[in-house]
């Protein structure tokens, strides 16, 4: 039985292999561990390359066809070839130009592939099977979201499918495979020559495989180019096509190619765009879900999709924000006025913390759970609260809450316990664009807590001492571990404590400024989240952005308040 042939690149000649009866599947695998890949290759190999090695080492994987689209694929081939872990392994040397010489060179590579496959499988080429395997490359015009950029891993594809109400088309460098349909003349010429051969044995018929490959090499190269090709002008047609409602732009960690394209495309984007980055593992699955669902909420509008019966009794809506550091709860009445609020530490179990917050806010409001018309959850733990009626991402909730607290705000700076966000709004408080930093603790509340602990200061004192600084101190690393080492060294050098704290505040502000530039942030600014209580950080961010940053006494409740208000608006 011929094994499934796996491939990681849209330039892989799968229709040619179909002529031998081979079934081909793209690789979307993400490794749970890079231990074997690090041992066989190098820790600096990108996550996609490492996951590809891990996939090829699986005992059920027998055949893999690679293309030399980048140096990582060459390294992967070398590693797998040395390991001899596959029954069939082949590297197609892919030209990065599309002229006549490059087409001829690719045709010779395809000939080389067929020779190797015939030796391995013992099968003969059937041009009819190859021709019938083509799928018409019809451009979609239905309402949809488009996934662009680098290789689309499994977690990203699944998160996108579950996050959006609209269908998602995969036009990444591995998914955007649009090979032109074979011309009718190709199949007709082959049949005519075969007939001539039968009629006149003295006139040899051309080889069907050779005729197919001669055309097919050009068809492969004529696809919409990936960024590794020399001429990428054809990629301009991927954004702003009929029916396209939004674009998810994916980049791989440690690979800059697609990041550059995103920067250019996002400057003049004609449709909403969001950039996401993965590292070849499933570790970012939770953050991906939040980002993509928030993007979906900006595309469809929450008040258009959420509808709940308001019943006949008094209206009270509960909003719960389950964050990494605190769990906040707000109950609003029919006019959107808060009747009770609580802020509790999240602790070790988000579900239990949420229940404590719900019990506490109900007690303060003098209400029972049965008197709550609608309960809305938000925050990273939103899907872990079993007693809620619905959930909305913290991006949308913070936008709604911020608009209620400060209607003139055009940009929200939200720094929570484990992430930072910058959210740009329109005049009505709707999300225009947003960006998140959730890869590590850099620039978050957790970062500041650890620095306060390192300096043996209570958090409230840490938040104000930096305001009395005298000399600039630069903290060069945003990594929490390395920054802690810098702080220890500065303390050992008797650097004044206010100067060190001011340096830390400025490092957080620098991180926020880089996020703000990505969404083209503009004043007035409002800061939300627990770090809004840190006067030193708020001041440093305002200086870095060149405009005052407002806060509210209810800034930390912004997410829960927004969840409650959105729930109220959903009642019909």
C-alpha cells in the first residue's frame, strides 16, 4: 500500500505524485516537545522546523517531500536524511525566479523526483490520474476572513475556525495553494499522440509524463508567490478582495520575512487586520483564542450577535472579569449604573475565585443569583466559570467599559497581571484595532510585582517612589529574569531606589509605546487594569506617548463593567 506523502510547502508537486496514486497531506503538526529536534538539530532552529522534525520522527509517518524554500528546510532535510527515519524523503530544489531557465530547472527536479518515487513505489505514472487531481483555483468572493502570512499550524487553524462566525480561508505560505488547471490541449495532445503511436508504430509518441512535467513546472511557479520568491508583486492581490471581511496575518517566531510584509500591508490596509505570532508549539493556544475571538467581535459587532430575553422583572446584569491577578465583579441596573462592585485576588484556582467574587458582589448588592437577569464573563478565565450565561473577550469588554468611564477616550492602555494591551477606539467606543503583548511577563503587572519584591518594597510604596527620581537609569532588558539581575546590580552599586524604579517605569512605558505605534494610537488616552493604580507608570507612559494618560478610580473594574454593560445592551 502506498503511504501518505506529507508536504509543508505549497510548491510541493502533489498533483504529480497523484499521477502515481499517492495521497498527499499538508503538515500542520505542532510538537509538544522540542527535545528530539534540539538534540538532532540546533536550539535556534525555528519552531516550524523543529515541529517538522518531530513530525517526521513519528513512526506512522513514512514519506515526506520538502522544498528548498528556506535554509530551515535544508537543515530539516539534512537532519532527517542523517537519521534515516523515513521510507521516502525528497528535497525539491525550488527556484526563486520564474523565467524559462528556472522552469526548465524545476522540470528537471520533478523528473528527478519521479525517478526516485518510481524506484521506491514501483508504480508507473498515469497522466489521467494526475490531470484529474487538480482542483480549480477559483478565487472566493463570499463573506469570509482570510488567514495570510507564514505556515498555518494546527492550533491557529482550529482557533480561527472556532472563533469566527464567518468561514476562514487559508492562504498562508502552506495553505494558499492555487495551481492553474491543466489546459485542455495537454490531455488532448497526449491522447492524439497515443493514437498516432497505435496507428503508426514507426512514429514514437512523446512521453506523457515528460509532456505533463513540461507544463506543470511552470504552473507550480506561477502560483501567487510566497515571500521567498524574487518577485512578490502578485501578493498585493491577497488583501482587499471581494467578500473579504478581515485578515489574520500570521508570523513565525524568529522568522522576519512575513513580519516585514505585515508592517507594509497594515499601513494602508483596506480591511481590518490582526497580526498573530506562533512558535511551532501549542503553548499560545489560549492567547490565540482570545485574540481571534476579539477580532471576530470587532468584525461582527457584539450588539448584533448577542441577544437575550430581558424577562419581566427588575433588570440586573452581572459582569465578571476573571484575570490572572484579580477577579473583578460588577452588577449594573437597567440604566447601566453600578449597584455593587468587588475586586478579589484570583489565587490558585480561577473558578473558585470567580465564585467568591460572585457571592461577594451579590451580597453587597443585596441580591440572589436568581435575581440576575444575565451574567457575562470576560478575562482569560471566562470559559472556566460554569454559572455564566455567555462570555465576551476582555478586548471588547475593556473597550465598552472604558467608553463608559471616559467617553472621549480614543485609545486604551490596559496593563494587567500577565499581559499588556493597547486598544484603539472610534468615537462610539467600538474597537478599531488592538494589539496584545502576552508572550511573557515583560511590562506587565507581574513584572512590576517581581521588581518590587526584588527591591523588598511594598507594592504601594514601589508605585510612588519613582516619582522622586533624580538621575536617569536605563533598564536595558525587558525580560523579567534579566531585568531582575540588572536591578540587583544597581542596588549593589548604591543606585538611589527612586532612580531604579523610574528606570523600570520607563521600560514599561517603552513597551507600551511600541504597541501603541502598531495600532496608530492617538489621544485622549485612558489607562485601565490594575497597573493604572501605579502613578509612576502612568506618568512614564504619558511622557513616552507625548500626551496625558487619564485614569479612573474604577480603572481596575473596566473589564467587568464592560461585560455587564454589553450584557445589558444584549437584552431584548
